[in-house]
C-alpha cells in the first residue's frame, strides 16, 4: 500500500515521540513540509532518499558545531525516521525570514568554502547531474526535444568526466547555492538552508549558480554581479571551466522546470521556452527565464 504524506508523518512522529495533533502542511514540492507546533518542522522526503536524509542531518549538526548559521535539526531525536522507504526528519523552525541577495550568498559561500571538511562522516563527491536524466525522460515534451536533451546530457557528462581545468582548491560545497537557500531573518542574520546537495567538489560549482543568473537568465544586473565577485573574492566567469559548469547548471534549471510542468500547467510554457533556449532557437544569452513555483 502506498502511504500518503500525512500517513508517513503520523507513523514517524509516533516513533519519534512527537505529536501531530496541531500539524499543518506548509508546502509540498520535492519534499512535504509540516509545522508540528511553533518552532518544530517535519520534512517527509521522497521514497528512496534515506541516504540523503542521513547526510542532511549530519551536515546540519556539523555546521552547528562549526558555528555557521544553517538549518538546525531538532535535538534529542533519533533521525531520520524511515517509514516504508520514506525518510522523515525533524528541524527547529527558523526565525521569520526572507530570501537573501547575491552579496549575502557570496558572504555565506566565502565562510562555507573556508571550512575544513568534516572528519566524523563522509561527504560524497559532487554529483552535478543527479536527477536530470530522470526528469527529461519523464517530461511531457515532443520526442525530438527529449532525444536532443538526452544527447546534450550525454555530451555534458563526457565533458565533465574529462576533467575541469585547474581552478580553486576543492572544498565543501553547498551544491545549490542561490538566494532562495541563503535566507535573512529580521535581525539581519543569514541562514543557509536546503542541505540536500552538500558534497566535496570545486567551489566554482557554487559560484556558477549566481553567475548564470547574470550571464544566462538575465535576473541579475552587472553591478550586482560585480559586487558578488568582489565580496567572494573571485569571478568564476574568468575561469576556463566556466562554460562547462554553466551548461550543466542551465540544463539542471531546464530539467527542474520540465518536472514542474508535469503537474503545473502554468510551468509548461516556461519549460518549452527553456528547451528552445538550450536548442539555440531563442537567440543569445541572457534569456530572461522566469521563476515558477
């Protein structure tokens, strides 16, 4: 029997000794997010993502020990809790907050990239292509577009496997570092959230997330991008490996919108436009991609 998110949450909370009496579903996207009570958040993950949930819990505890403001797990709870293959984790609710800006992302990444990797658990190597193929294969698009995207993915995988040019020293990376994952509370404190993609790899991967907002998506101005580079201390666009990571980031962003379009009709035009951009049918960058949730 396939369990609903509510059923998974109920079983996990019972095992963790937590009540669902006042639970409210906050969001359903990649995960289902619930507020169990003021100050306590539960997240129900996708089936088969237990290893990722274990990593997230460990990363959160490591970052807390390192003094970096980030999502904090609920203490004194043995987690994640596995319910029929779905991992449930419990978190302390962040203060009221809003998305950050590119400068705060640069500040957070500068602090993160200076940390020594954890010694008490293993962080995997960066996996920049995770879930792209599955999203493209499941997309509601013409077969010709799907075939082209899969061929393009094959090419990018070969380019990445051939090795990147010399650059910054490998370090701990967030994996999805953008303004939505560096949030600012009412006191001005920045918090790092969404720890799912933490890995060890080229720090340029984190920097490219902001660079493509300027060079590819048209959502960041030249002055803002210059300030991002000045704050972090490096311009990833001057690196010979930039185009490879840029192209992967663009395809990731396209595949995410393709996934959204399978259940959200409002995302279908945006997904089709992104495919057209990658296929060279929409002119040169920047392409003015829109954010649809």
